[in-house]
C-alpha cells in the first residue's frame, strides 16, 4: 500500500495573461510552505527565468536547467539545486525558449516533465510549477505533469475572459492525457479590496464556480482562494534582491498574505491525508474539495 504521507502534490500556476502574479505567487507560496517545514520544489518553466532570479539563481550561470530535463539531456536530480531550507529550484535559462520548438518533433512531447517528476520521486512533498504566459507546449507539459492548477489573476473584467480560455485548455489536457487534473482555484493578486469593480469581478468569479459544481469538469470544485494577496510594494521589490518576501521583508503584508494562503492549503492537505489514511485502499488521487471533510 502506498504511504499517503509520501504523496507528492504537484501544482501548476498558470495564466496565459502576462504580469498577473504567477511568478510572485509560485515563489512566495513555495517559500511559505518551506517555512512550514514542508520540502518544496519550484520548477521555473518560463524562459524569462524570473522565478530563478527571484530565488537568487543567476540564469546566465546555470549549467543545467529545466531545458536539459525537458529535452532529456540530464536527469532532473542533477539539475535541481537548493534555494533555502526545505526549498529547491529547478532553474530556467533563456535556452528554454528554443525547447518549445525543439519539443515539437519529439515523441511524448507533452509528457517530458511528467516523466522527469517520476524520476524525482518523493524528494519534494510539493512541486510548484511557474508557467510562462502562453498556452504552448511548455504549459501543456506543466498541465500533463500536475495534479492541480492554481490560477493567479487580477480581478478585472477582461481577466475573466482570459480565464475562460485557460479553463478550455485545462479541459482539453484533462480529456486527452491527464484525467486527474483539477483546478483548485484562483489566487487574487495585487488585490484592492476597496474597489467596487474588484468586488463585482470576485462575485462573478464565485458565481461562475458555484454554477460549475453541478457538472463534471476539472474545475468542479474550484474556488476563489483566501486570502487575496494585497498590492504590496515589497513584493515587487524583493525579486531584484534575489530574495523571497520572507527573507526581504518578513513583516510586510505580502509575507502575511502568502503565509496565510500556504497555511490554509496545508491544513486542507493534511486533513485530507488524515481522512484518506483512515480509508483503505489509499487512492492515488488527492485533491481537496469542498464537502470532502475538509475544514474551511
Ligand atoms: N501583490 C503584489 N503587489 C505589488 N506588486 C506585485 C504583486 N504581485 C506581483 N507584483 C509585481 O507585478 C509584476 C508582475 O508579477 P509577476 O512577475 O509575478 O507576474 P507573472 O504573471 O509571473 O508575469 P509573466 O507573465 O511575465 O511571467 C512584477 O513586477 C511583480 O513584482
Ligand atoms: Mg512569471
């Protein structure tokens, strides 16, 4: 029987729209999980290499990167490096931009990352994948390898339209190669709680997810995750120092928001693991869902 304590939770942070908070959320959520004592791997799947820079890795000096892993030129264990206590990073380089076209002619092109994660085993309990702002083959690799999707977004009307397109892609990947893929929810980034426009968009989003509960889809149990991440200048400053918010400004609102978000996800995860552990056999799929015995 598999040991449920060893299950790996693989989460793709995706949104094809640029500049919505994907990298900021991946890095600081991962750092918060690591601070809670959980071993966490950040996979930088974006040729811009912002997550690598944010974690203090100079992409120009990286010898082995996610590019080598995707193209099968090096084992993942040789490419992952430490980024702090309980925190690891599989860095990116600008070469990764070429991987997108090189992948096109390779067999199993959608499954390169999934295969690599299998080789990584349970060296990390959480794997957070920072996706590029596109729906190309790199993002498809992330969706094929992941069990969950978290969508960082800003609460604007136009952003809602983008979410429709994004869910369509998740639906296609789920049907074609990864039926276990689930959308966990949306993280509201650079959030302004005082604006009435923002409140309307959040209400629309919640209404949309509520309606989706009735039908089978990967976003059947999706929700707007709490807390929203407030706009906080310290979050914008820390990448240029190669530091997470916890190392750069641990008292800042950004640190508080990301720690609370991580703690909520970890609580759900632990409650679900405890529940599943009591059942036999232990199913392979473990994605928290409302009404699943998980405390709010
Ligand atoms: N809560 C926040 N408060 C203030 N600034 C933020 C916040 N979250 C993100 N930012 C800033 O907004 C910009 C875009 O964020 P980020 O790089 O995380 O977005 P992204 O979706 O990863 O972008 P890309 O699509 O280019 O990869 C960055 O300069 C980042 O520092
Ligand atoms: Mg980014």
